[in-house]
């Protein structure tokens, strides 16, 4: 009988290569992009959130700041964010390629707004809008 170690090595290598492929699927619409981005951020999976982010230096910097802030949270707060539900309060379509998504989560019920843009048939979160838009969202 031949030594099975080379076969196991090839199987392990094959599995590792498959896991390095993109772990997410493209968002099917603007709400899906926002929801997937928010879920990944609440779960502390900023590498996954990055896949739904409009790729520019300002957005990447804001995501990095958010990731560092998440890392400084207590374990209890991290678990509360992971267990939180995403609440979509309003979906405002500005045009066919820009949507404002007003949201909160069930752990911290603070409303805020994500801007979601369509680029090359795909939807991406413009995280910079969260930091630079005037705070006009009113809570009931």
C-alpha cells in the first residue's frame, strides 16, 4: 500500500486554496449590500465588510478606524453587537445608482445613514458618507 500522506497533503492544500477565494458573494441590490456590510461590521468581520465597501482611500481609512474601535470594545459589547439585529428604518433611492439607507441595530438603537452606490453593476457602501453628511436623521 502506498503512503497516504502525499494524498492528504494535496487535499489539505486544495482546501486551503479554496478558502482563500472570495468568501462573500456580490450584493443583489442596495439593501442587500448595506445589510451584508452592517452584519459583517457588527460581527467584527471587517475583512468581509471591506468586500462591500466602495474601494477608495477615505473609505478604507474609515473602516480601519472602525475596526480599531471594535477591537477596543469589551468582550460583552462585542457579543452584544454580534447578537444584534439590523433594523432598516428607511430606504431612500436618490436615483438609480445612489441609495441612502437609514438603519440602527437592536443593541445600540442609534439611527444613522449609509450611502450605497452602484458601480459597474455592483452595489458598494460609501462609508465616508456616514462621517461627513449633516446629521438630519430624526428619531421619532
